[in-house]
């Protein structure tokens, strides 16, 4: 009994020490660190769970689940109407939060009925989606998704970014645990969708616990204030939805759910390279918005530039390693049927490099209260994506979908940079990234030599190549790059893990 209490007390002290160390950090460092750790943890959990699903239910069932995610996201987006982005923007301005949040809740509930109604109407034309159980579960997911959005927007708007990140972690951990259990018990696609819904419910409850909000009366001016931003947010976010899911839906239309499963599994594997930029995006939007409102342009320039630098420092070596080892990793991790996705994987890895710029530039443009500019970019590139998919998928299969994404992401980045440069100019110089390039090149040479000398005949040897490459890259970068070394040292000193010099 005494040991039990000692262990509990030690756990409390450990958590308190972690909390103290985090509070000692600069706010952006703290929030970025939490966001990065959570995003990475979710990516890793998703990575291992997908391996299990691929070997247990195969590409066809995985493809059906990815289709569910595509259709859920599209109709949940309709149910948002751009008001989620509008609420985040207006909350960051710090005025009349209760009134704006009350207006936001009212609009969201009204839009829920619209999204469910449109989904029911669309069911007959949805590609490879003729299962009544999945259709009913999709409706349930849309209903709970609205309340999840309401809860997370409220907490995020209060500036509690760490809480929203933890809720996402809780949501995803529980979802994956339930999905693995459901697949083990033989529930197949219904288990995957059911686990998604239950995870959403728990994440919502978690956020509601921390939500400090008083529903109050609001006026038409509050709705108008939200709407003035929401209309552009809705239109520009529509482009992001197309970027994310047009390829999935068109692959299902031209090919089959097994091809969807292979393509999306490859896509999700490459997405692990982008966890850093997504973490920065989540943290920086309200910060940039506040800085712009208060005229702190220098803070925007330095922070965005540094965020791009750190994102590329993690993305580039991941992509090079994927190009060298991707065929064997697909084969050993997911199964022989997934190895056919290597060409698509190689192209999608290049997409992740371009995605660093696209995400940071579009986030900055939106935070500068220019959603209309973002809409112009996404309208052009979204239409182009669909056209390219219609041309390339029938001819080149899933590799054609990847080519379409790469072209449109690149154009989106170029257009966003051009429009953003009318307000602020983010400095980009290739020489700035020389140390990252050198470390990545050295890593690539070592991994290629490893593969030549040691045939990758099993998963242990393939994973060993990954670990070796990461160690070489990390050692060289830390030895040569003062920017990254200084940032890491700063975090260690502020948290007390390293004494001040």
C-alpha cells in the first residue's frame, strides 16, 4: 500500500515538473513543442495502426474507410460554412468573444441540418458507397462532428492551444485503440468508422471540460462580422478540401476501392514528413493575426521564415529517405499489394516539400485578413486539380493523381507568394538552407551505400537503414547548423534540462 502511494506521489511530481518546464518556455516555443509532439504522436500511432489494418483487412476495406473520411470531410465542411475559420480569426482579435461564439454556435447548428440533408440527397451518386450501415454512420459522424467543432473552436479561441492539442491526442488514441479492437473482433469497415465516431465524442467531452464560456445574446452585427470573413474562408477552404480528397474520390470513380487504399496509404506515409509545418500552422495563425493587427510585421517575417526553415529541416531528409527506401518499406510494412504504390509515393514525397511553402504562405495570407486572396488562389488551382485528375488518372492510375497534386501544390505556392508579397515579403534564399542540403546529401549517400552493401531482405534491415540515415542526418545537422542548435539549446536551458553557460 505504501509503495502504491509513493508511486502515485512520484507520478504527480513528475507531471508537475513537466508542467513547470513547459511554462518556462517562450509561448511560441511552448505551443510549437506541444503541437509538434502531439502531431508526431498522432502520426506515429496512425502509421502503426495502418500497418495492422493493411495486413488484417487489406487495401479494399482501407479504401472504403478513406472514402468515408473523404465524404465526411466534404459534408462536414459544408456544415462549417467557413464560420470555424471566421470564429478563430475574430476571437484572435480579442473583442466580444462571448457574443461572437454564441452567434457561431447558432449558425453551426443550422448548417448541420443543411449538410445532413445534402448528404442524403447525394448518396445515390457517391462512388463505391452503397452500404446502408456506412451511410447511417456517416450521418452520425456529421452530427457529432459539429459539436466537436463547436467545442474545439471555443477552447482554441480562448488561446488554450495546448488543451486543443491534447484533445486531439485523446481523440486519436482512443479512436485507434477502438478501431484495432473492432478489426480484431471482425467488424471490418463498420468498426473503423465506429471507432472514428467514438473518438470524436471523447475529444469533444475533453474540450467541453475546459471551455469557459457563457452563452449570451448576440445581434445581427455579430453574425455579419463572422459572415464577412466566413464567406471567403468557406470558398478558400473548399479548395483545400478539393486538394485533400478530389484524387481519392476520382480514383474510386475510375478505378476501385483497393486502388484508393493503396494510394491513400502511400499518401499518409508521406504525410508524416509534414507534421512539423502542420504544428506551426496551428500555433502561428492566431499569433500572426494578432501581430498584424498590432503592426508587428518584423515578428511575422522572422517567425514565418524560421518556421519554414525548421519544417524543411524535418521534411527534406524524410523525403530523400523515402525515395531511396520507399519500395521496400511499402512491401514490408503494408504487404505486397501495396508495393505497386511506390511511384505514387515518390511523387507524393515531393508534394510534401512543396506543401511546406503552400501551408505557411496560405496561413500567413489568411492571418493577414486576406481570405479573398486565398480564395483566388484555391479557386484556380482546385479547378486545375480536377481537370488534371480527369486527364491523368485514367491514363496513369494513382501515379497520375499524385502528379496532379504536385503540379497544383506548386502553382498554389507560387500564386500565394505573389499575393502575399503585396503586403509583406517573406525572405527566401537557397543559400540559407545549405546546411540542410549538405546533411541530407550525406544521409542519402550513406543510405544508398547501405542498400547496395546489405540487401533489404526483411523489415528489420529496412528499418535499420531508416534509423542509420536519421542518425547520420541529425549528427551532421547539429554539428553544422547553429540556428537549429541554438533553438534546441534555448529550449533545454529554459526548461532547466541544461545549465546556463
